[in-house]
């Protein structure tokens, strides 16, 4: 839908969203099979309907509407977004807003529309074997060679790199500068000879993330997001989007959904259903646990509308997610928390709960560990003294490293 100058009324906009999900989307997905094909068909339909970039300027396919329209979209679409959309979490949720806010016009024109439409898939190359929580310790290097940056190093835990055309990459461009001041954010084309992506298999049996070996990969000189050596500022801005994305904003599953996608806490209504099936609803200990989880879920619901600090949302979600998975384990697999993958036929629900029990552990790492969220809250919200660390002015090359 072409962007128009006049904003629709909120009611008319809500009607548009409802019509999209009831009529346009089913038509767009009709006969489309395969996870990636369905993901792309969904995102393209959403973009073409003018609903994928509600708060982006019209020149990038956006509607230029105020946040209340985005909130209305979120309300109307709750529980209706196809699970395949998860592949765009990093691109649409983190990379695009960072490019919109910090990149040059050239990069905005080149990347925003296709990224928001789902034509390009993006990943985030931050973490390295020696730099996770201590992200500013990264050692992947980028050196300017004529009109190109040449990048060499290793990244790890890169979600979705195996499907991605582009990565938001952090690399060190000045080893003489202090830790936080010699880092630059780039757009790296993933599909090139210098980039090798190797999937890492998790305990669920899936390989969502990868290790990435970068050996003299090339990046055009102008594909820098923000300033050369000023990448820490843009890196932190992207992390703020990530914390919103992985915090309570992402919670919204209905009691009926049995989606394995994403890492959201099991809805309490599903645990109550499971307890009823297993004849445990009269067990006082189980009732206590369910009541505690219900309280947690209700509080998360309030958080969503209160605009709490993203680290509070992220921390709360991971605590709730682990507690819900532990309760599911006690209900679904009372004999043991482990089971044999002997090919015997399990019920769909057992499979679903087993997946959640294994997968929820990653919630407390991805997007920053629980300890790091607590440090952030202590230092930036409560104003406690910062963690002791090396001098802020010490050149990176002089710092001890593991
Ligand atoms: C599901 C999942 C998806 C991910 N996707 C991506 C991705 O797409 N791109 C990407 O770049 N990264 C990704 N990551 C990596 C993630 O950001 C890191 O795992 C995380 O930052 C922790 O880093 P680390 O694994 O190196 O652990 P470490 O930093 O080595 O931490 C080990 C332990 O020490 C604790 N610790 C470390 N420092 C402190 C401190 N200062 N105070 C208190 N405790 C501390 C940590 O809390 C943790 O318990 C993903 C991780 C997971 C699990």
C-alpha cells in the first residue's frame, strides 16, 4: 500500500490490521510451503499492505505513523503472527532500527526497504569465543585497504547466520585506542568467500546458531553504521532494541498456541491444562507453583504496558521461563527430567514440553546473561558503583587477554 500523507483514524487502522490477518494473509500464504518461503511470503505481504514499517518514513516503505499506531498493531496482531517470523527477529527488530537511526542515507536506501520486507535476512555478529559478556574485548579486526575494509576474526553463537545475506558486525579498527573506543559497526555481506558459517547443534537437536570464521572478508568502505571507531555507541543502541525484543515485549502467546519457535515462557494456562490431564490440580504444592507462575505472568503483562527498563523485562522473562519449564518437567516427565530419544512415538504435547524444557536455558544467555542484566540495573538504574575494571584510557593492545 502506498504511504499517504493523511494518517487514518486509529479505528480505521485497527480495521486495516484485522482485514490483513483475516483476508490478505491467508491468501498470501495459500499453497506456500517450507519455513523460509512462508516467512518471506508473510513479511512481503505485511510490507506490501503498509503494516511492516508503521513508524518508518514513507521513503523506506513506512507509514510515518506515531507509536500509538504501532501499539494498536501489536494488540490486534497478538497471537496471529506466524511463527516463521522469528527468522526476521534480528533484521527487523534490531538491525533495521539501528540503520534507520545511525546509518548514512546510502545505507538506509540500500537496506531498509528490503530488510523490512524480508527480502534480506540479517544476523548479529557480536559475540566471539573470548568476548561475550565482555563484548568490548572483541578482537576481530577490520583494516582499510583502498576502497574496502578487510575483516579477519571469529564470531560465535551467531543466530541465523546460515540463512542470512547480511550481518551487523562489530570489529576492532584501532588496537591502540582504549577498549570501547576502537570498535566500529559494519554491514558485512555474509555470502562471500571470506566468510565460513558452521552451524552449532544444540541439545534440542536443532542448530539455531553458528560459529563464523572470517578470513579476509571484504566490506565496501562506506558500509559503516555510525562513525569509524564510534561503534560502541551504535552497539549499545542495538542492544537496547535486543533487550526489548527478548524482554517482555516478546511475550504474548495464547493458551492455545503450541509453537516451538522462539524462547518465550510456557503460558500458565497450558500448565494448568497439563496439571488437569495428569490429575495434579488438587496437589497443594502444584497449586502453589501454578499460582506463583500465574502471578509472574500477570506481572509481565503489566510490565508490557508500563515501559519498564528493558533489563527488568528481560530478567523477569527468563526467571518466569525457567520456572514454567521446571513445572512442566515435573508434570510431563514425573519419573525423570531426562528421556531417551529412542524414536518411540511421543505425544505432540510431550514433544512440545520437552523442547521448551531444553530450549528455555538459552533465554538467560542470549541478549545478555542474567548477571549482566543485574549489573546493568545496579549501575545504571540504582546508581551503584561500577564494576572495577582496567583503566578506561589503557590502549586495548596493552590489556591482559585470555
Ligand atoms: C540462544 C542464544 C542466541 C544467541 N545469539 C547471538 C547472536 O545472534 N549474536 C551474537 O553475537 N551472540 C549471540 N549469543 C551470544 C550471547 O550474547 C552470549 O552467550 C552472552 O553474551 C554471554 O557470553 P558468553 O557466552 O561468552 O559467556 P561469558 O561472558 O563467558 O559468561 C560466562 C558466565 O560468567 C558470567 N559473567 C560474565 N561476566 C560477568 C560479570 N561482569 N559479572 C557477573 N557475571 C559475569 C555470565 O553471566 C555467565 O554466567 C546468543 C546466545 C544464546 C544462548
